[in-house]
């Protein structure tokens, strides 16, 4: 199980780093093998920062990220190398992941030198071919080409194949189809669905609600670094409880509706519900903190469906 427990990230900005810029605030969720979790939010909401912290590309300011109970911040040397055998990431721009001076097989060769230096050539080639075939790539038409000779979709699948070489359990997929055309997107989405069926856990980071609804089992919605709603995808999309969630879902483009109608709907129902802040109705401000002394940032509205305060600080009753 990959677990985030009240994870926050604060950047130092300004002259001599004298100011704090919170990017992620107290984010908590879990992801298991064979599960797709969509992390959804607008640009600047902290989605990519969460993914980078999971991949240990940036450090956690407060909180804890753990895998099977082990805090990843404590890993180093062989322990960190073993972690990267379990967790890998694929990012938005596939072209930036390749050196244009080298053919596609170079990026796989780097994996061999790091993790499979003792593997015989024939065994390595068989492993590479199996990995490429798992993502519907023809080794003969892929390995000996330069990045500019391959499409964006082929490059993304090649990066997924690189991760599969390590027999990973979790994949952080950060906006991996946002730069692809519509016909290629569905191919990559279906590939992720196939990987889930094989037991791979996937964190699908996206700003596109329709894609998250299409592929995910559970959904986490971020706003300015805070989780405002979380739960089973069918419940979050079928019965959005937070005003921000309702606004996002209403604003998603729909082929059968004109923007004027959507704008009118947003104007009529985009704010807090008349009954006030659902979080504070479910978890009143005078309710005692938990055994750990911490107050929750989300309240349970129903089974596997949680909602946050309409105010980002979560302090005090909201009306």
C-alpha cells in the first residue's frame, strides 16, 4: 500500500527565501495495487508536486509518504534503489525524456546499467521485447529509431515499457496524455486499464475530469494544495458535495451543450449550498480532535466519500 499521511510542501520564495509558498497542504490518501486513483485539479493546484514527492524528486516538508509502512524519506542507497524498482513515473512531455542525439534503445540501456548489469545479452533482449510488447510496441520498429522518428504516443508507451522492465507495483502518470491527439489518447488510456488488470497501481494526475472519470476507481480533487473531496469515482462524479467539485464538473466541456447554458448553470449553482458548509455540519468546530490531537481535514459524508470545508483554512463554522 502506498500511503500519504498529511503531506505538505512549502517552497521558500522571495529575496533570500524569506517567504513561504505553500504548494500542498495536509494531503492524505492511499493507493493499492490494481487500483487507479485520479488526482484532479486545475493548474497550480499541487498535483504535480504530489507526484514528485511520491517519486522522491522533491522532499516532503511535513507529513509522511510510506510504502508498506516504510517512510520513503528514510530510504537511501540500496533501499532507495529498491523503492524505484517498485515506483516509477511518466510525465507530460515525452520528448523531454529522451536525448535527441540517441536512439530510443538508449533510455532502456540506462536501466540495464543501473539494475540489470549482470544479465546476459540474450536475456536482456528477451526482457526488453516482452516489455515493449506489453505496451503494444513492435521492438523492430521502435528500438533503433531516434525520438523525432516516433510519435508522442509511441514515446509515452516506450516510457511505460521502461517502467515495466522493473516489474513495478505503482506508476505515477502525470498528465501523460495531455499532449496527445484524441485518437492516441484512448490507446494510452486503454493501456493503463490493461496494466491495472495486471495488478499495477496507477496515480493518474490530470486536469481533465472526463479522463479521470473514464479510467479511475477513486478520485481525489485538489484545490490550491488542499483535498476538497475524495472517494469512489462514481460517488464523486455522481454526487459532488463540495462547491468546487460541482463547479469543475459543470464546467467540463460537453458535446451536446453550448457554453452559454453551462455558464448560466454555474452562475445559479456554483456557490456553497444553502445549508452551509457540509464539512462543518458533519464535523462541528466544537467536536474534539482525534487521539493524535489532530483535527481531520475531510469529513465522511457516506461510505468511501469525503468532503472538505468550503474555506481553504478549514477553521471556524462556514455559512
